[in-house]
């Protein structure tokens, strides 16, 4: 492969990532309803992509389920907390009911996506902007280090049957980069947690690759130049956010970043 072909997708990837980063950071800085709305629309978009990849009974089902996700995220702003989790999970269960097959696989993945998005909102609201920045930069560092190390060094594949492009060199580079992000934000303890989230991010990418292979598609959609769809871009962040929510709920996170 020529050098141009090897790095041909880099300009589109960099530009798309820069735009998403700027918009995301502005909404993150605002917090509150602004960040809630951003995450709600992102979640609805990912559910739309996920439903499109599944054997739905109706061609309109993906957009209908996405609308339910938006409705649920907006409704929790006004309803008592006791209704929060049932309301957020309901679109995933309803979405599964409109499929011809793969209902369990879809429901599990959709619930994970929705809870991960809720975790991002909760992290911003109850822990502060610094925690969300830490999580975002852990995932970015994992992705960037893995991309460049994999392209540069190549080597044995990490999980060739599910993700033929991911190498051990890129995977381990992602862990190392994530550790240093955690170290910079909050010390060794956070560095170790960051490595766990780096692995979660990579497994999120692999699981989405498995879904696409099963569906026979290259990308979840074509919404983002150089990255494919929202799921292609945020699969790692969703997995890391979900694991962060579990860690925070079960054993707690290390001391405040910064």
C-alpha cells in the first residue's frame, strides 16, 4: 500500500474529530440542559443506526425508535427520579419488539448505549466537567495512539475474526496513552482506571465491528466523514462511559481529576 493510501483517510478523520470535539466541549462547558440535549440527540442517532443494522419489520422503525429515545431523554427532565431508569430503558425494549430476529442482542446493546449516555450526563451533573474531560481524553488517546501505532508498527492482530485491522501494537499503545492521561489528570490510581477504560473502549469498538459484520455493512452510517456513523465514532466512548458508571456505582472513582 502506498503512503498516500495508508494515510489517505487522515485529513477527513482529523477535521471531523476537530469539529465534534469543539461542539462537544462547548456543550460540556455549558452543562445542564445544553449538554443533556447534545447527549440525547447523539444517543437517538446511535439507536437509529443500530436499528437500521437490524432486521426490522418496518423501514420506518429506526426513526420511530430514535424518536422514542429523544422523548425519553427529554421526559426525564420533568419526571421524578423513580421513573428515570424504566423510562430510559423502555425505547430499547420497544425497539426490540419491532425486529424480526436478534431481539436479545439488540436489546442488550441498546440498553447499554442508553445507560452509557445517561452515565455521561450524570458524570457531568454530579462530578463536574473535569471528569467528563478525563473520560473523553482517555478514549481519544486510546484511539489516536492505537491508530498511529497500528499504522506504523503493524504486527499480530488483536482479534482478527472480529476486528481485522486492530493490532496488538495499537492496542497496547492505547493502554499506555490512557495511563498517562489518567496520570496527568489525577495520579497513578486514575491512571490504572484509565487503562481499564481504554480496554473497555477497545472492546466497545470490537463489539460494534461484530455487529456490522453480522449486518453485512462497512459503517453504521455515513453521517461523519472519515469515521462513518455516530456508532463508528462513539462506540469506544459508550463502552468506557458504561464501565465508568459501573465503577462509580460499585467501588467509586479515585480522587477528583486535576
